[in-house]
C-alpha cells in the first residue's frame, strides 16, 4: 500500500512536498506525540471549480497524527474550499481523500464526522437561539428523545471543560455569548463527536489577542493528546508560533509544504504571493497642509447597544495619509461607516472646520459626499458596487444625483454617463473597458479600480479607503497604491484602514493603532516598530513602545 | 461570466415556461374528457376572432397592465406587493367617491379627477404596509395579504352601509352621471364602426399604455428609478450610497399602489359605471402572473397582459360554448405563476449551463 | 345572554376554530423548518374537495379523509419542489398553489358531478359524525359543568379531538424530540444542520409533508365535518387566517391554540350577532370579519411584542456559492 501511496504522491506537481515516506514526515511531527505509520489525513489531487473559477487545482497534502499543520495563503487562495471538501461540505470534482491510511469517501458532513473530522468554520454554524447544550447535541443525539442526550452532553461538557479550559455555560443561548465563547462551542461540538482531526478556518480573525492566546493553548493541549489539527490562516505569525508543518496555497494551487522550523516568515510570504513582496511604494515625504478632518470624542453604538467606538480623537491634514492599523473588528469599520454616513453616533466630526451631522437627515452618505468625503468601502461586493448593475451605473453610484449626470429635471443623462465611464475606465486601466458589462463580470482588481475611479475622480477633500487591496491581484495592488499616493500629493486628506500591516506601513505618513474602539497610539510611520505596533494592537503599551519617538500613547484603560 | 445570451433570459425561458403551463393545462382538459385542440380554437375565436372578442380582450388586458405594472414597480425595489387586489379595490372606492361627489361636465375632466382619486386611494392602501415594512420591518407580503381582506371588508361596509342608494337592495353605489362615461372603442372615429356598443374596451387602454411608458422612464431613466433598482439589488450598498431605505420602500410602494388603484378607471368608471362588490375580480392577483411573465419590464408586462386578456376572454367563451368551466383560466394562471416564478430554476439552471458550456467550447475551438 | 347561549357560541367557536387550528399547526411545521407557506388556503381547499368527492362517491368519510390528505400532500409536494429542490421563491410558489387549488377543484368538480363546482351532499357515513363522549348524557343536568361537558366538550367529530390533541403532540415533538430539535435548527440556521451531517433537504421535505397532512385534515374537516360536502371556494380565506394566527402565536403551538380559538370565537360571534351594539358605536359585521387581519397587522408591526419568524425562513438553502 505504501508503494501506491508514494506513487500517487510522486505524481503530484507540488514539488516541495518533502514527505517521500512516512518516517521522514514523522520527524517533522511534534516530539511529544511522535506518531508512526500512516498519515492522519492525506489528500491526493483534489480539484474543485465553481463555475469558471478554479478554486482548487490538483492539491495534495499529508498530515501526520499529533501535529498541527498550517495552511496559509491570501484571501481567495482556496484554503477554505479545500477544507470544506475535506469536511464533506463541498464535493470535489476530482481527487481522493485518505484518512488514517484508508481511502475514504466523504460525500457529506456525516461521513466526515464518522471519519473523526471536526471543523470550526470561520463563520460559526451555530443556532443562535438554541442553548449551548442543544447546539452541542444537534446531529449527535442518542435516540429519538432529547432528555437523555442532553444530560449525557451536560456531563461530557463538564469533563471537556475541565480537561481543556473550555468553559462555557451549557444553558446559555448562543446569541448571549461572546464571539470567543461561541468559538469554544464549535470546538466542543467537534470534541463531543470525538473528532481526532480538527480543522480551524481563520480562527483568530474575530478574536482578541488574549482570546487568541487562549485558543492556541487549547490547540497545544489537543496536540499533546495526539489529535491532529489543521489551522487555516493568512497570518504568518500564527503559523510560525504554533504549527509543525505548513502548506502554502496560491490561487487554488498548493505551492509548497515545508516544516515550520525550517522556514521563515519571509520565505512563506514569498511563496504566498508568488514573488518577493515589494510593498515599498515610491513616495516623497508628505507635505501636510491645513487640517481637513478633525474627529473629537466620537462614539458609536451598534444595534445591540454595544459601544463600538469609545471616544475617538484624531485629525488628518491635507496631503497626508493616516493609516489605521489594528486587528479586524476593533472599530475600524464603524469609524469608516460613521465618516461615510451610514452609522449614527455622538461627538464631533469637522471637515475644514465645519461641523458635520452625526445623526438625523443630514448624516447620510449623500450629505457626506456633498461635503467632499469620498469613500472606497471595505467590502466592495456588499457596499461599493451593485454587482448586477453595469459598470456605467456603478461609475456614478452614490453620485447619481450630481447635476452633471442629469439630462434635464426629470431624467438622467445615461448616454453621457456611459461616455464618461468609458474615459474613466481607460484612465484607470479597467479591463475589459466595456461600460455596459455588469460589475460582477469583472475580476476583483478591476472591480476595485471601478470603485476607486468613481471615488478618486471626484477630487475629494477627504478620501476614506478600507482594505483597498483585499482580494486584488498583485498588478492591481501597485496601481491602486500609486493612485492613492497621487491623490495625497494633490492635497487630499486620506484615511486608510487596512488589516495588512505592510500596507499601512507602505502607504501611511502617520499611523493610528486601534484596539477595542479606541486609538491606542498615534504617531509617525518612520518611528513605529513592529513589536510596538503589535503591542498597541493587542491593547497594551508599556516597554515596547518606549522607543517610538513622536508617538502619543493612550493611557492604558482598565479592560472590562 | 455572463455567457447566456439576453434573448434566452427575456424570451426563451419565459416562452418555454408558458409552453409547459399550456401543455399541463391541455392535459388537465384531456383528463376532464374534453378536447384541448377544440378548447384552443374556441378560445382563439372567442377572444381574437371578432372585434367583439378583441373589445373584451383589450378591456381585460387594460386591467392587467395596471396591476402587472404595480407588481413590477414594487419588485424592482425587492418588495413583493401581493396586495394589488386590495389596492385596486380601494382605487375603485376612490374613483366612485370622486365621480359621485360632483356632477362632472365632461368625461375628460372626470377622468383626470377619477385617476387622481383611484391612484390616491390605491396608494394610501399600500402606504400602511409600506410604512410598517420600512420602519418596523413587518413582512410586506403578509401585511399586504391582510390588507386585501381588510380592504374587502371596508368596501363591503361602504357599499352596504354608506354608499348604497336608499331603497336599493343591491350592495352597489348609484350609477355615475352619463357625462362621466368614458368613450369606448365603439365611440372612436374610424375603428368605431367595427366595435359594437357593448364592447367594454375604452380610453383607459391608452392610459394603460401611457402608464407602461412612464414606468419605463421612471425605472430606467430617472434618479428615483436608479435608486429603486439599486436598493432592490443591494440594500447594504444603497445605504452606503446614501439612499434612504425608508424613502425607497415608501416611494416604490406608493407608486405600486397608485398603479393598482388606477385600474379602477377601467373597470369601475369605464365599464360598470358604478361600484359593485368584488369589482376587481382577481385582477390584482393576475398582476403577479403578468409581472412574472413580463420579467418586470413594462413592455413585457404589456405583452403578458394581452396574453392574459386573451385567456380571460377566451376562458369566458369556453364556459359558454363547452362544458369547461372558466376556472380553467385560474389553473393556467396558477401554472404560469408556478413555472415562471417558483420553478424558474428548473429550466434556467440547465439552459444556462448549456450556454456556458457552448461558450466555453467555442472559446477552446 | 344566558349560559346556554354562551355554551352554544363557544361550541360554535370550537367548530369554526378547528380547521384554523389544524391549518395553523400545519403552517407551524413548515415555517419552523424555514419554508414560508402562504399556500395553506390552497391545500385546505384541495383536501376539502377530494374528501368531499371521495366521501360522496364511496359513502365513506375515512376514504374521503385519505383522498383529502392525498390532495393536500400533492400540493405540499409541489411547494416543496419549488422551495427546496428548485430553490424558488416560496411566496410565489404559495400564491401559485392557492390558485392551482382554486381552479383545479372547480374544474374537476364540474367534470365529475356537474353541479356547478360542488360535490353532492354528504350524509350518513360520508360525514364524520359527532361523537358523544362517555357519560355526556348522564351529566347533562349537572349545573354549570354538565352543559360544558355534554354540549361543549362532547359532541364533536373525531377531527376536532384530533386537532386539539395535536397541540400537545406538536409541542412535544418540537421541543422534546430529536426530530423537533433538528426541525427548529433547520429553520434557524440550515448550515448548522448541514455541517452536523443531517440532510437539510430531507428535513425540509419531511416538514412540508407534515404540513400537507395537517392542512389536509383541516380541509377534510371543512367538507366532511363542518359542512356536508364541498362547495366552490369553501375555505373562504381560512388558510390566510390560520397564517395570521400563526404569526399571532409567534410560531408556538400552545399560543396557536389560543389564537385560532380566538379567531373562531370572533367568527362565531359575528355569525350570531351580525352587528354588535356597544352603546356608543355599533360594530358592523364587516369589522368583526376584519378583526383577525387587523390584529395580525398590529402584531406584525411589533406594537404588542415583536413577532420574530424563524431566521432562515423564506430563504432557499444554497450550499455552494
């Protein structure tokens, strides 16, 4: 059997698959649980297409028992698709799955569960108005009546909680739990089903640094117990911190599998994007002019009454880029939303010294646009574009009331807009330059260029940019970065939000770090140290930020 | 990505769906022991074989244009207005009140006033569900259904207790003044000689065509239409763009209700010359089938309304000349709604993948 | 109004509320599983016709029941096909189902019986006769409780007792069994069910089938219990009132009993007293008829506690992006 295995493995193009035989791979495994024999999971030649998009192309991996295997890649590289196939959530077009040395068919999640696979999805699959206990037993009930299952699960939950520091109140409803606790429920669900292979998809994206640390501690326990873990992430730090082996994915293909101890973040980053990451953008030092944006004690509550922005103060001057760094979910989105006019709040926002409304009729996106605020939103699919609309309709979306786009009092100048769009597409190198094509037919980078063209060409006083290069190919990234710098040089104030620290560093003149709805520190990009920013992103100040000259560090508040 | 030609979407799929609906209806006719071919012949000759038939076909089509447009406009704002029946009922009340309130000197003035009355009452009946949807998130499908029943009760009350002339047993209003009677096709120059006096099609038909054009302008040429379509496709993006959800839902539903209410100039003012119980006769619901069949485009609505006008008139003839009850039309209507609406993916998915495969094959060749 | 009259009105309310209750519980199963069903009306109508027709031909109410439930289930299957398999719009499908029933029943009735779209009068074993509960006659003369037992509780057809029994059964199934847990989960978050290894499609079809059975029983009762035979459009909006009751009850079985009996009572009162003189104003019969709908709108508007439907309701489940 092992000959056919190595034959199969050898067929694969993924050259860096360094595991020619099992004993070699075993060395890579964690010392505490040195396994022998077959890999816990082996994927051979998995392919999957969604329509015309090839999400996975001929992918092979082997993961040894008792190890943590990382899968890293950019957004849209196909990591989640691959794992969903392993979990039986999607069906592969081609390829084989071997579990513990046995060729296993996984047509649905039931099959995955009985093969001992548990999965913690990026978006939790929990029933919000069920209790923890009900969620745990769903699909794993013993018998037709609930009562015995519930009492058994209650006991089991207590044991698991003690064993792995996975404490949750079994009778609490999911909707009452914090995100971190909801994730624990997902892990408990898998453990309750006696999974010995656990897949976690971007588990730390929604966690605070403390919660993330706790999660990694749990994963470490599980590894020591001999469980096999696959960790999907796009964060290099996490890979380096906890994994034993790592596979890199790029555009649906597996580009390499290496032992974590034998690689470096730089090498992984290069493998992820296909060439050396050169995020150094040509830019001259900023020539800041007068203050354009002043934000004072800005507070925003979400629908549930939870305060998402807790008194933000900052200002941006003309001809300067302020980058907002931070872990996703620390208030950056809310900051963009209220500045862009689709959230309500209290405090003060002034544009060129003029107060703008934070509630009521004149606080909407139309009023903001009239004030010279343009906004490239974080999520172009759900906010920035109407995917079914043609490019020309999207090119004026949000500015469709502009007198320039009206033929007369009653109707819009559609022909004029189409002509204008054709020119703008030319200038922004949107391909294909066909104004009548629906937005959904363009690639991510070209979609983003349409949004950018629309917002930049207005010559705004203030440009809000959220995640400008998320899901955008390398070529377009450089183009987009250049345009943002150009706008700065023309004297616009720019607020850049990005979860990619490299992007923040490359573009910003000054950086503000947000944590838990507050600005933890703000200062010039030149003196910002990696560790210092990391600490601020984790909500801590202290020793590590001492060396950051010119930085204003918030007084550490007691966390609730 | 967009590999399916446009004609497939706007013509082929609706026509195939229609064909399936007709085939199944034909089987039903066979099952009840009748001859479907003969049924079609009767329907065609009854609805299209004579000016008399045409006069009724176009009369019914006029109703369905209004209600079909009503459903279509709301649909563009992603609101499913199932309350056309109630809005048209109230529109009839508005028209009747306007026409009874004042001795109108000429039908032209009366028509304008009646249009205002019908549209305002229809819009008002859509306003409450629209407001509850926009402000409180109450599901508009359920509230408009409820308002159909409440509307029927209101009309019943008004006719029985308020508007019924003294001494009359009939739950209906008094007749409108002769000066408010709309010219029918019989009264038109040139073509008038072909149509008999009893033909109900009247100038409302041209108002309906005008309404089609204006709805087209509204949806595809105006700012409001742009915003309605944007909101209908993506509510989150509309909010980003500063388009107020409350404003759009209200505007779309008021226009929708107004269009449904306008129908009353045809059936109440143009034909019955008084308001009776159940004057709408299900036209509000047929509007759903018409809008679905017409792909929510005013021109499509126009064509689909003609089709349903034909079915309605043909069905009436069928009941007269054969033993097939006119409820056959309800079955056809249901099947059209089912196949063009609910079962849309049944044909669409395979047809689209066929065209995608063909396009890919061509690319490789 | 004497005690005897009150008992009579309540008795009538129970009979009028029974089809509403069955249809309401039918809707509850479907909507709890995430399938909106505005086609209850059509399913009841179809069942009413087939039960009336088969009972008339065979003279056996039980065969009528089977045929009625079969008719209702065939429409439930159409709705399931549209909503689950073809991922169509559930509301549009519901509308179609209603029209299908409305046209089809008359068409077939006319073809089979030639009585203008009705079925022949049912008599004898063709109807579900009232059941006299044990001891009903003996306690007749006991003051207060006697008439309640013998006139209000006793003397209904079997389907009335079935309907009432369905309330605790539904509650128990929903909240105490594995099936109920999965059913509720599939209406709240089908992905949670799918990733737990349970087929969303099978769960939803099962729910829709139960809806077919219960709505069918409601229709059967209309034609073979409440009335004696099928009449064109005999459901007269009851499917929609049941829907209103379901919202009123916030998708819970015990309140569903309360809501449907309240609506049944309203109908019973307006049947007996067309215009109610309250001294200051006279409530016209039309108002009484509209009350269920008005109450539902008020509930939907959230003025009396918010009615939150199952979260995944109305959305087809699409796994692949």
